[in-house]
């Protein structure tokens, strides 16, 4: 059948369907918090909703431009802030599923929607009449406006300038083309990488090959095999990072090698699972964007709006850490190899797929603690309710009431009303903690709505993780890393939940990348505070708290051989920077990308088979699919901020409500309404962050 005719018939059918019922995405939700009604939303609702919301946004922009009155904050900036409200609602609902439940239907819709959204963004960004009105307001009113009004105007004006509003026509047209192409490439990345990761699963025929795994882990491998087509009785699923936690337990060395190789080569082979062509083109286009905007490289362009400001500042920070880290890392590697040789012989050569295995055995021998011993004390529900929520109650006075009347996009999810200490409802929070084939790897926070007094809108925030879900009737258990990840992501959630800002654009987590990870990294500190730890670390069968001796050994083990964790992060950070320090003509072709990666790590002193990057170039989603281009350093940068803030809490009483209220008032509630360094200084009293505390906090 002719494609055009077929498409017309499908559109006609869809239109008939829509005519027979109201599109729930286009109606103001009657549910609490304006929650999306996933009990009514159908796949066929998304495209008409996007089309209508985009059309409304265009109409709203046209009204601003056509206004014959002189441009003012009231008739230009405020209407611009409100112009895309419906589109914001539709986009937040849809893209939550793109990340967390990307069915084939959602993937097909995404292919159509992304270019539409990029076209709209280009239209608005390069609308000369619109920008002229915004510039008039900036020139006339910026000095007289105050507080959030002034900050809103500044953010809007500078966002137009950074996107190229002052460019000549020819360069403006090229920027539009680049924006469209990058959007298309990132959409491809968002499809190829999850497919490649799912394809990299390691199939296992015999149970005895899984020796070393716990019964629960073997049951999970069996469940993962069934959910992925059952090509063999067992499957080892590859998670998003380079190293795979399961390698700490697998006795079968050849299988460990298979799993590690599957991880590092998941997306650098041939055919449709090779992401290097996408990487090379995105990197080149970003370099061209920077060149058009008058910067030597994309890193210089991107970092201008961060706390770090320049690549030179980032590299000074990184090189200081590398110089102190390197001898620790070498000593750590040698210690693990020496330990392995006690059982494997003097000629044993430690390989990267051996490191976690022998490190775990070494930890067991030296500290007498293992993941299998502590995991029964870390159930998902207890960590959430008795840990994450409990700490938020002690420090910020928040309470959490489960809401079973809120329709969610997947049955694994739970929703909670967040109630402030004055008894008033503050937010809605929902969590989606278990992995599935339709969910991308990693963990994150987002929201179906952000807090805004201007819109009379309470935040509806969600956290997503990729924990293994136990078979029916059994508790889902976590490693310590997964426990701290839940606390981490809830730190982001608190940044959204406790926001108290006038404008949607400025609220919650709308801050620079090298500040946004601070509340989340700081929130991890509560996981090991004794009063909190004892409240959630309870045995899954008996409900008894973790015995004192096991608790002591487990907490001591947190900083056991931590050079690896710092090294993998440093290596990934330096890869990100290396790619984005390139001029257009220096970007390698796809077939040279792996060589470029190795050389970049060698030059900075981090080419180390034993401590590979946390994410290699070909599966570095933060950089190529997310918003962390030239920004992955922010995890280390903000860890310094977080450690400094944790020190202040410790000095004043880590769980004191007065300290929590001050942190809330001076940082968590303020979003992007002021200077971020001044916010940090206002709470800590420190003129500058103290980086020396980072190595100490990591036990180095």
C-alpha cells in the first residue's frame, strides 16, 4: 500500500478515535496534584496532544510578538514564561515513559515528536521579533527589577543569547540545522544504547556455572532469562556501568570474562549496536556550535554558565585529584593481586574482570563482611520507609502517606503524598525502583510537574532506579551501593519537593549541573548515620536490626578500597572533557573513536586496564544522550560541596531540625533564584569549597 495513503488512513482513524472521547492529556487533570491519569491515557493520545500543545505555544508566542505596546516585564516576560505550560505538561508525561517504560509504541511516537519539538525550539530561539522585545525589557528594566523577577528576566535573556539570537542570518540557519540533527542523533542514541545493552545479555545454560551467587541472585538470573525470551535457562543482564556488581560473586572466571567483555563492548561492535558513528557526529556538531558562537571548543561554551566557569578550572580540579589518587590506586591494585596470588599462585595476573571478585574475598577475610551477609538487612521497602523517609522526617519534618488512588504508568510504582510539618500538603512523590527491559539503565529523578507559585502548582516528583525485583512472595534485597543510590535520588527529589519559588523556570533542580548533584550527594550521608541506619537495616525475615558487630564491620567496609570508585569516575570525567575540548577538524571519525579514548586517558594519566572509566565512550549516556556534555565532572565537584555541607551538619548535629530548616531555607527551597556560590557560602560560612575534604571522606 502507498505509504502516504496508509498514513492518511491511520491519521483519519486516529482522528475518529479522538473525536469520540476527550484527550486526557489536553484536559486539566481533576486528580490530586494535577497528576496524569494513566488509567485513561492511551498511546493514540500523545501525538494529538503534542500537536495541540505546540500549536497553543505558537499562538502564545505570536500574541507576544504582535503586541503593539512597548515591551515590559508584564506583557512580554511573564507571558513568555507561561507560553508553553500545556506543552510542559504533555512533554513531562510522555518523556517519563521514554526513559522508564519505552515500549515500541512509545519509541515510534518519540521518533515523530522530537523533530517537532526541535522545530518549535528553533522557531522560538531565533524569532527576531520576540527576542527584540525581550532585549528591550532587559535593557530597560533589568536594573530596577528585584529578586525572582530580575532572575527570571536574566535567565530568559541569556538563554536566547546562548542559543544564538544575536547571530547573523546565515549562522542562525546553520544553528537551526545543527539543533535538528543533534536532536535526531540523540533520539537514535536513546534507542540504540538500550537495545545494545539488552542484546549484551550473557546467557548461561547450567546452574553450576553460576556458582558463588546466592539463591536469590540465581533466581533473578532465571527471571531475567524468562523476561528476555528464554534463550537459555539463565541470563546475566548488563547494567549501565562498566563494572558489573555480579562479578564480585561469580566463581567461574571464564564467565566473569564473558560478562565483562559484554559490558565494555556492548555498543562498539559492528552493525546496529555500534554507537561510535553517533558519538563522532554529535561531537563534531557540538564543536561546530561552539565555533559558531565564538568559543574555541564546546567545553568552553558549555562551562560558561556553571560554577566552574572554564575548562582550565575543571582541569585544575581534576589534576589535583589525579595526583593524589594515583599512588593510592596503584597500591590498591597491587594489594588485590597479591591477595589473589595466595590462592591462585605467584604467576596469577589480575584482570579487570577479576578485581571485584578478589576484592570481595579480601574484604571478607580482612573485615569479615560480604554483600550476601548484609543484603537481607536492606529491603527496598524498609530502606524507603524506614530510611529515606525517616531521615527526611527527622531533618525536615516531612511525613509520607501512601496514595493508592493515583494512577501510575506501571504496577511496580508507588505514590506518596508529602505532608509538611505544618500539616499542609507539600508534594506528591512516586517511585519506580525495579528494572525491566523497557527501562533505560541507571537511576534518576524527574517530575510530572515542578513547583511554581505563579502557576499555583505543587510538585509531583518521581525517582527511578534499576534494582532487581525478587520473585513473587520474596523481599527485594539491595546492596549497599543500591541503598545509597536510593538516598541519592531522593536528595534530588527533596530539591524539587521543598522548592518554594515563584516561577517554574527557576524552581527545584533548575540549577547549574555542577550544583544540581550536591543535594543528592549530600543526602547519601544520612544512610550511614547510626540513628537512621538502625531504623531501616532490619532483617527481611525476623525484622531484627543488624547486629552491632556486623554493623560495625559493614560500615568500616564502606571505605574499603575506594580508589577504584574515584578512579572510574575520574576516567569517565576526563573522557567527557577530552571529547568536548576538540575543535571541529580534530574530532575523530567513528573508526578512530576507540583509539582517541585510549590516547585521551593515557595523556591525563588514567589509562589503566584495572580501573576503566565508569562509562566508556560508546555507552556514556550522560554525555551523548543526556545533559552532561562537558559536565560529568560535576559529580566530583558537587561531592566536594556535599562533603563540606555534611561537615556543617555533623558539627551542628546531623539530624537537628534547626540545621535542616536552615539548609532548606538557604538552599533547597531556592532553586535557581540566586547566585549558587553565595547560597553555598550562606549556609556553610565558607568563601570557597574545600576540595581536600573529598579524599578524606572517601577514606583516601
